């Protein structure tokens, strides 16, 4: 496949999801609000603009999302050096990551509400070992759920940690107007380079406590006033209390648009990123990312849950975004 293509999924309730094979990304989610198709996420106006996207808008991130400290790790006695595209760290797989690849659309199984995109990542790709085959299945249900399933197999042990990087605004101009609940009693302490220190901290009596519905903007203002160094916004990994596909792990709400988005996942963590680095045609805090994933830098922190996929195992993770009107 040599060109960018888009696929539109739709249901009978007026909801539509536009997908792009460049980065297996979600480029648009429109919800029917009072007869008007209202955009739920931040995206480029033209599909070709994603060729130069540096913000991972709606993208599938991997092989390993988030940061790997010092862009290196050791596995089974062998050392691997990765691309440094975030200071000394490797971010979302490095400079030539999955968000920049043209994925293959399986048109044989594609229908109005379902499509699968696939990618082959060869041994040594991005510096990682093993040949990895990844599929991403997107399904839009009649219950206004966007279900994303990641499936992968490898012929050699390799770290795999895949997420979606959509910026949600629920029709607002800024995510700071949104209310957020995250069922997380703990979060990962970050170093100065925004990689985990290895410490798991309680959210109790902190501005990282979203267990009760909280305004994102108010939380950021409190944290900015409290922080010794300049606080640009949330970009922190929340440890989910109980990952579940039946009970929401996080809920995002716009009171003015009268809409909620509930997130369900079987992944153990959620990177909360409020889009502080959005710029150019976008504005800081224009959308919030809720990136369901494994623990970042798990390849370098022994007591974190492993993200290593072995030969003969199957990688299968799910994220569900469910939209509802208040």
C-alpha cells in the first residue's frame, strides 16, 4: 500500500468514526448531539496533514508506547539500542514508529461498522528484536462504543506495549473545561526526563487524585501553584485499581455539550496527558489523552508488570470508548 486511505465507520444512531491507515489512527469521532454531528477529538482538517503530524493525533503507538529510558534495554542477556526521539529517551517506538507507517486495510472483512488494519514489523525494526505481526481491529457498535482490539504475535521475545493516542475534547475548545474521573489510587512517580523512577505513589491528598469527578482545569491550576518547577500540564501514568471491560476505568464529561465518554480497558495503566505540547494550528490543552497501556519503561524496571511478548504467545489488549448523552 503506497497511499493514505481513510475508512468511515457508522451506526444507525448517527455516530461515525473516521480511520486513517497512516498510523492506524482515529482521525475523527462524530457524535449526534441534537441532530448535529459534533466532533469529539482533535484532528487535522485534511488527511494528508497527518504526514507531518508530530503529536500522534489518534495514532496507534508502538512497538512500545510511552518512554523507554535512555533508549535502551537488556533482554535475555542481549542489549538493544533504540532511537532517541525524546531527549535521551525513546518515545512511542522512536522516530520511525508505528504512527508513521502505512498499515494494510483488510478490505475482505471490512463492513459498515468494522475494519482491521495490519502491520509487519521485522526483526531489528526500531531496534527491537523479533518479527512482530500486529493487527488493530476497530468496531463501532450500536451502543456508541468504539472498540479497539490489538492482536500480535512474534517469533522471538520482544517488548510490546500498544495504545491509542486520541485527544478528546467532547466538542469543547479546551480539555480544561472537562470533568474527569479515573479509578486509580496510585500513580507512577516521574523523573526529570518524564520516565518512571520505579516508585508507585498514592494519589491521596494530591492533585493526581481523580477518583472523584474533578475539573481538569482546576486540577492543573492547583498543581501549577504547588509545583516548585514550572508545571506544564498532566503527563503522568495512573495505575488503574481494577482494569475491566465491564466497568469503566475512566469517565470524561462535558457538562455544556451534555456528553460523556467512558473508557474500558484490560490494560493496567492509563497515561493522562493534557496536550501541553500541542501547537501550530492547535492550542495547548485542546484535548486530553487517556492512553490505556502497560507500565511505561517496564523493560527497565524489574518490579513493573512485564511487557515482554514471547514466541508462541499472543498479544491481545482492548480499549473501549463509549459515548453517551446526559
